């Protein structure tokens, strides 16, 4: 019956009398699959599989036993055992000597242990007995054979002694297992084969279906989960309830223990965990000192961890859990710190490449240079590259880029302004002359109105360019000098005293520059200086550039090259690249060959700005020559001297050309208004002298550049001006004076065409020092520029002042400024002045002289000139006409050329007789001409009777005595010749009678002079009268 149940249970048959074989059983049996998978026997066919239940029990028993044996063998926890070949008492000792990590890998260790089911003989022999000889292996084989025989004999004795006990125990175990396995299964007992060949189902001993189902749950079968299926659900429910009740408490305690262990570990390694956060916080706050301290602390902890690992390796021991945790924490900390510090280093490198030498900020210890702070930070953190050298190279590259970009753009901007001026409308002569009226008498020369706004803009643009390039305070040259001074301090090691040596002195190797690096720095300074020199020389020597397309290129908005900040025009140019101004047309102007000379600029603005330019250039050249790389290199020094000389020569040429042009326009300085201090003059001489003095002062600064050598310790690069430049200035000085004087003559002689609305006659205010007729006339008189004689007189007065005062003063100033003697030039100027004065004097007096000559000639040759009486008592009318003409001349001169303020005037009405030099010269000349005219007229008559002789004597003596103050020796000689001519044309009788009438004639003359005293009082001679020069 039991066998029937086993069979039905094995095949899963519910009906004891099935009609056909179950289809699911055609695919094989678990046992068959197991056997086939394990290779335990040949594959069974379907027919044999149907009867596999007959052998299933035994086979399963065998398999379970083998599984249990195998499992027990694999799970043997043996850490060491003797060498099965007998060479050592410890297999582990042999493997450790060969540095095989058997302690760390249990699976690898089991492959070397004979008691383990995973023992690998090949691996064991290859590793444990790698160097064994054949004899030692044979001895090991004998030792292993003896060991096996000994253990086999012991096992055989044990089995023989306890065989019956083993069999009983085996039977008991199989019976209990079978009962537990078949629990709850229906028993089917097969009938004898003799009874109809059918199976018979017996209900004897069969359990009820409910009991069988419950018992089946505890059977040791796979379907019953080997007896635990019935209690699994209650266990799961109980586990859930227990988890709900005790889970939080037990979990909290576990977490508490874990946290407590974690807190202890963190407390032990607090320093390790704090370093990363401290460094991050310090970097964010730019607290460099804290960064350095924490980084040194991190390096110290890293080194301690390395030493700990090295000691463990040296002693051949494993790390403890605490040491392992310290190693892991230190490793993670160091990785984090290294990442932060590397990022921080990159930021420091970037900032160092852009920092300026003059950048500094205040700290608690005082002002600190930014580049030194950054270099010190990198050295403190430790870097492979030398930050000092890297910064010097980056600074050199930055300066070179700035110089090239700034000079190229500035030259284009200057050319743009120059072309705009050249293409614009030329200023009129009146506008240009306005700026030549320089007032220096008050010591306040206005420099804001030296020229037009457009011209001043270009001058200022060039000055700004040179200042930003050559200034030691705010220019690129100052940055180059500062860079070299800093480089020198690194070369001689003075700067390195303030630099840190780094962790354990690792950065001390960066404290010194190599000799090759020093040489490269010196060459770099020479190159930067040469770039500046070439840029300045190109501006002054080269013609205006033709290519200005660079202006269309935008300025790169980089903080390293803030070009918009240092361009001379502050980047006001925003032009259409397709509409750039074309080159100026060639008209033969002097400024067309100069890139630095604004078109149509005058000499005053030229000398003013050119002297400033040369002072900047001379000072800069001196400062550049003082640098040791330049001072020791004769080629660079000579090039700098050539820069100053070439720029000076070009400036002198430009200034002389402008000076020559302005000298031609000096005639426009005449505005026919009186000088407020010397009213006998117009403002023209003062304007001219002020103009010439300003030009001479500027030319002196241009030639000698003395202010460039005022700095202490400067190198002499300004050579004395060559003789050709001095001669050029001397020639131009004489030429300018000659042209100005020629302009005076032109102004006096040409007719003035003015509209009625223009007011040329001004009423200057003068202090009234005496209330007399002359003073009153002067105060109320106007300068009528329409009157040619007034223009002539004022011009003559101006020439006299120029000849006596102003030109000698200019010559003296020139000789003092340029340390030369103008002997020949002064004589030339004096001769020119004399010629011009004579020309104008003749131009003024000739019309009057001609009129007087006509009056006299007509009066004497008139038929009624011979008196009708025997004793004439009146002079002829032509005499009064002549005298009245002289009175008009006197009045014209005295009112046009008044006495200088401050001259004491007599209270009598004859005070006007105190004539000025021009009045004396004119009247003296006219009296001489009158005498000549009288001689000529008297010579025209063939003979004179006594009355005619007396009339001639009376006319001649009246004029001579009335004009006695202006009678010169020449006039007296002519008068004597008149008497001789009269004597030749009379007889002895008339001569004798004339001698008798002389006394009476004196009375008549006296009476006539008394009667005309008022009319001719202006000719009265005073003791303090000034004797003028005589014009022939």
C-alpha cells in the first residue's frame, strides 16, 4: 500500500487507474533532468522514465548525501593547515612569503587548502612549490602517500568496528526521512500479478482527505517547501507585527549605535574633515593666509597618512579599523583639497597675467602690491612653473601689445583729424591774424586762443598721444620703466626676500631667475623702448600715412588692453568704414609733408605745442637712456639721440615754415588804433614785438630743449643744435622782420576801402594831465584811416619806434636766447629800416614839397611879384601860403603823433613847438626843400632891381627867421646861395642901396613877425626843443 502511494505521489497521479500516460510527464522527470545535468548516468528513454520511481528513492538518497557532503566540505572554515607534501607546518606562511594575498581573499585561500573542496592541485604546486626541485617533489609525494595510507587505515578500522551501528543509524535515518516525506500522501498497495492484472485500492489505514491535506503541508517535499509551508504565513504575519512594534525601537538603537560610532570616528578625525570646508570658505573670502595655513595642514595630514601606511607595510601588519578609517578620510580630504586648490591656482594664474605693476591695495600690514601677493600665494601653494617668470613674461607681452595697438590706432586718429583740416575750408587771413595779436605786456599770454578750435584739437590730440606714450607718471613709458624696476628687483633678489618658500621649502627654487631669463628680460626692455622710439620717430619723420583702415576695426573689449581708455581722442571716432576721409590733395603747402603739423596752423600754436612735444620726447629719451640695458648698449643710446635730433630738426622746419607764413600776414595786425601806452604809435608795433618774442621763445625751447634736462640724474641725449638749424632760425628771423616792415609800407600806401558802417576811427581813453589846447585836441581826435597822410604819419612813427626801441630789443632777445651775435643781421635790419623809413618819409613829404615848390615858383615868377613901391613893407602872398602849408603839416603831425604821456608841457601856447622827432624831421626837410625852391625860383629871373632885391630878401628872411628852429646847415647854405644868386643878378648901385636899407628892412621883418606871432607860434623855438634828423 505504501508503495502505491509512493508511486502515485512520484508521478502526480490522482486516479489509481489512469487511462493514459500524463502528457506533462512526457517531457521527463526532475530526477532525469538532474541526472542528465550532472552526468551521473546515461540518458534514459521514455519507457525507462516511467519506471524511474522504482529507483528514485535510492538515487535521491545518494544525491542528498552528496549534496550535504559537498556543502559541508565547502563551508569548512579552516584558515591554515600543514603542507600536504611535508615541507612546512603552515601553508599560509609559505604563501605570505611569496606575497600572495590569501588573507584578503578567502576563496583564493581555500584553493590552497587540501581540506577544501575547491582545492586546486595545479595552483598549489605552481605557487607554493614554484621553486621546488624534482627530488623534493618526489619526497613530498612519498609523504603524501604515507599520510593517505595512515588515514585510510584509521578509517577502515573505524568502519569495521562500527559497521553495524552505521547500518542501523542509516536505516533509522532513511525510515524517518521517508515517513516525513510521505506524510499526508495516499497509500496505494499493488495486488499480486495473478489477480486480473489490476491494481486494487485499499482504504485500510487511509486518512481522511482533510487530515491528509494538513499533513501534506508538513511533508519534506519540494511542493511543501520541505515542511515549512504550513507555518510560513503565520511567521510572515508575526514578523510584520513584530516589525511594527519593535522595528522603530530596534532601528533607532541601531542608528544610535551607528551615529555614535560615526561621531567617534569624526571626533577622532575632526581635523581631516574640517580642512576642505575651511579652504573653500577662505577662498571665497579671499583670506589667503587661512588658505595657506589649511593647505599646509592638509599636506601634513597627508604625509602622516603616508607614513602610517609605510610603517604598516614595513612591519608586515594589517591596518586597524581606526587606521583604515583615518586613511580613507585623509584620502577623500586630500582629493577634495587638491581640486579646490587647483581651481584656486588657475584663478590666481589668470589674475596674475592681467595684474598691473602699480596695482595695490591696503591690508592690515599696509599697502601690498597685487602682483607680489599673487606670486606669493602661488609660491605658498606650490607650483611647477615659476610665477615670477610667468608674470614678467605676461607683463612684457601685455606692454608690447598695448604699445603696438595704441600707437597704430593713435596715428590713424591723428591722420583722420589732419585730413579733416586739410579738406576743410582754409581760414581767412583776418581769422588767422586774429590769433597773432598776442598780449604780453601784462604778463598774461592767452594760450586758449592760439589758433582755431579744429587746429587746437589736433594739437591736443598729438600732445595727449605723446603724453600717454612717453609720460613717466601716466604713460606707457612709465609702465615700461616700472616694469624694468620690478624686474631688476627680482634679478638682484631684493623682491624675493618678501616671497615665501612654500611647504617644506618646495618653492625656494623659484626665487632666482636664470642668467638666460635675465638676458631675455634685458632684450625685452630694449625691444619695448625701441617700439616707443620707432612710433615717435615715425610720427615726426615719416610723411602722413595713407592707410587708415585700422580705425574701422573695433577695439577688443579686453580688460588687459583697455584701448578705449588710452586712445588720444578717447575713441570719439565712429566712422563708416566706407566713408573715410580721402588723402588731402597736393597744393604745394608746406604742411603736406608733416604728419604732426596741423594744416593752416600758425606759428604761435606751432612753437607752443612743438616745444611741449620736444620736452616730452627729450625727457622720455633721457629716462629711457637711464635704463641699464639701454645705457650699456651704445646702439640703443645712439638711436635715442638720433630720435631727439630728428624730431627737433623736423619741428624747426615746420615752425620756420609757419613763422614765414605768419610774417607775411603781420601787415594784417594793423588795425589803426592807438597803443594805450604810447599814443604816438598804433598797436601794430606792440603786436609785432609780442608775436616775434613769443615765436623766439618757443624756437629757443625747440632748439635747446633745456627743460628735458632739468631732471636730476638724467642722461644727456639732447645734443646742442647744429649750426644749420641756428642759421635757419637766424635767416627766418631777419626775413620775418623784413616782411613785417614791408607790410607796414603796404598798409600805409594802399588805399583803405571800408564801408560806412565800419568804424576805424576810435577814441582811446588817455589820462588828461593838462588842460591845454593840444591836449584837448588829442583827446577828442580820432584816427581816420581813410586819410593817407595819417596812415603815413602813424607808420613813420611806428617805424621810428621799431628802429629805436623794438627791433633792437628783439635782436637782443635773439642773441640772449640763442647765444649768438647778430652783427650782420642787425646791420641788415637797420639798413632795411632806414630804407623803409626814407621811402615812407619821401612818400609823405613829396606831395607837400611839390605843392610848396609850385606855390613858390608861381609866386616868384608872377608878374606882380616885383613891388611897385621903392620900399616893400609886406611879404608876398605865396609866403603866407607856404607858411600856412607848414602850419597844416605841423598840425597834422602833432595831432596824429601826439607827445608821449608824462612829458611836461609848458603852459604857454607855444608848447606845441616842442615837436616830436618826426615833426622835426618833416619840417626840417620841408624848410630845406622850400629853400631849394626859393633858390630855383630866384634863379629863374634874369635881373633884380633894388625893390625886387629888397622883396626877395624880405621873403627869404621871413621864412628863414620864422622857421629858424628847423633850419639846418644845408638850408642855411642854400639861403646863402640864394643871396649869391640875387647878388649876381643886380648892379653895384642896388647893392649899395640895399646895404643902406638893411636896418629899415629889419624893422619891417620884426613888425611882420609880431603881426603873425599868433599864426606861426607853433614854429617858435624853445630852448628845450629837440633837434631832429635831416632827410635829404
